């Protein structure tokens, strides 16, 4: 089985398209930033990240 994964679109400080990836590692949540470790999110993208974190918290909670 593949691990649960969510990708949230964002931009880097130079305006290039990037993504923040949210993973579940057993009972822990892993945020993987885009290359360069900076992410610029719009209000809508922030809401997408919020939804992804809520879902991943449920999955991680079931693993503990």
C-alpha cells in the first residue's frame, strides 16, 4: 500500500509553481517543502493546506 499523500500547490519567492507535500509516517505528519524550502501560498492555497492537514491528522490518529 502506498502512503497517504496530499500535495498543495504554491509558489516559490520567484513566482515559480511549486508544491508542499503532506505525508503520514505512522502516527506522525511530515511536511515536505518545495526545493529551496520556501513556499508562498495564496489565501486559497492556505485553505487547501488546512484541509490537507485536517485529513492527514485523521489518518495519523488512526495509526497511533
